[in-house]
């Protein structure tokens, strides 16, 4: 399928998502079905368009990337808005909400995931992150806390997660300086964060491994906690948790071939040098302070060997 055809089909699915907002008289179960069908129908298109985007990545932005980025970003915003709309229908006990009340965690998780995907595409374009992203995530997490759903296990699509994990993914991506990476490495960071998200921490007080915070009452962007940070009741602290002590080991195992890409949610990624670079980058960004010394000689040596092998292949 050509790119124009894919983009038109994606726009059609986006139009179906928008249509849900204009039909509040529909029972909530039908609204959910409409959103779910459009969401699932567009997934293969998104994968294809993302592959085309990276295939045209280079030192300068290509015309093909420009053609793809706008429609994909618009679709991400439409998907996010559709799931947020459903969450609001649950909040206001709209017609038929009791029939699909068990789907509340799933809908919230998908809303967060759509927001995270939208954030990734903004970072790949090196644009300032739109402030409404933090408003959406803060409001969703406030709803989760009010309902006591933070650690609820949920089947999002075919995969299992928790709402805390889904909230932490975009937060950790945001504090990772991902916009300093090439576009493909932004995607690698996004996928690595997804893989590691069950090890991240979220709590109400700062700690060595929860060294970032976001104010869910003021809808602020996440930032690093320092002793002079002004704390309010809406502050939620988060961080890499035990991943902080595992980065070096992951780097060494990847470089040594003990871990294959598919084990880290990196199917299709053949450049191990890029993966190792991203992991080292994340380690530097997530650490609570200045790290003593450099990484181990083994990790550095293996990364060099991996990069050399990648260039030769």
C-alpha cells in the first residue's frame, strides 16, 4: 500500500474516532466499540507508516517524513481524545455506564498509552511538548487515585499492565532528554522504557530512586527533584527504581549477546550500538546525581565491538 493510501486510511480511522464525540446519545458500550474498532483497525497502518518514517530518516528531514508526521500526530491526538472522552463518560455516569464498568481500567490505560505515543512523535520531531499532554495525564492519574485503581492489573490490548506503569511510561520518557537523540533512538528509548516500566517507582515522597516529580494538581511537566524544589500536595514522585543499578549489566549483556533485542521489546532493531547508546543515555539522565567514574571497561569495550560489528554488517 502506498504512503498516500495509508495516510488517507489513517485519516478515515481518525474521522471515526472524532465521530464518537458528536453522538453522546449512544450507549457507552457502543461508543467504546466504535473507538475500539477504529483503534485496532489503524494499528497496522501506524506500524507501516512508522517504518516508512524511519526508512527516510537521515541527517536532514525528508519530504516523506514531513508527509507522514502530520497525519500520524493528528491521529495520535484523535485517539487520545476519544479515550479521554470515554473516561469522562464513566466519570459522569453516562447512559449505560454500568454495562461496561469493568472496562474503566482498560479505557484509562489506553488513554495514557495514546498520550505516550503522541509524546513520542512530538519528541521525534524535536518540538516543544504540548502542555495539554501533562494536563491529560494528570487528570487521568487523579481519576485513577480517586477510584483506587493505581495497582489494578489490566489487559490493555493483548498485553497486561497496571495503570501505574502506563502513567510512568510517558513520565520517564519525558525526563530522559529523548529529544537529544536521533529519531530512531527516540523510538528505541520509548520501547526500552515500556520493557522496563514494571521496575519503575511511583510514590508521594522523594527518594534516591524516585528523584523526579510531577504536580498532578497544577498539570506541570515532570522535572528533577532538588532540595529547593517547591512541593505541594499534588506532587507525585517517580523514578527508575531498581533499574538504576541494572543499566550497566543490561549494557554488558546486550553487547555480549546474552540478551537479544526481542527480549527487550526491540523486535526489528538490528543496530546494537544504537541500543547500547540509548541505554547509557537513559542511565545518565535517570541517575540521581553525578555518577562516580565512568562505566565499566567491559561495558565500554563491548559497546565498541558492537558498534564496529554493526557498521561492518
